[in-house]
């Protein structure tokens, strides 16, 4: 099931939802304040193929150690 990221227009809360393919989410509400019609955000994605070791900027890897020096 795809994961979609939404942001509430009223309180600004960002949250994720699992949705079935074809599900539109027209009746969604913010889980914090209950406001209707949160905005779908453009989310990044990850690939499970390959093992390049690439870690996007801002991510922590290795228990908070940078691995350098």
C-alpha cells in the first residue's frame, strides 16, 4: 500500500496515511485538530534496489556517528 504525506492547512501538522490504490482521500481530516481537506504533499521516495550506500542529506546513519575521522 502506498504511503501518502499530507499537511493540515489549519494547524500545519504533517502526517502520513496508508491508502489503497484508487482511494482518493476526499473525506480526510487532520488527526490533531480535525480540520478537513489536508493538502497532499510531494514526498521523497526510497528504492530498495542496489546498495550504493547513499544517505540523503539530513539523515542520520550509524547511530549518530558520521563515520569520518
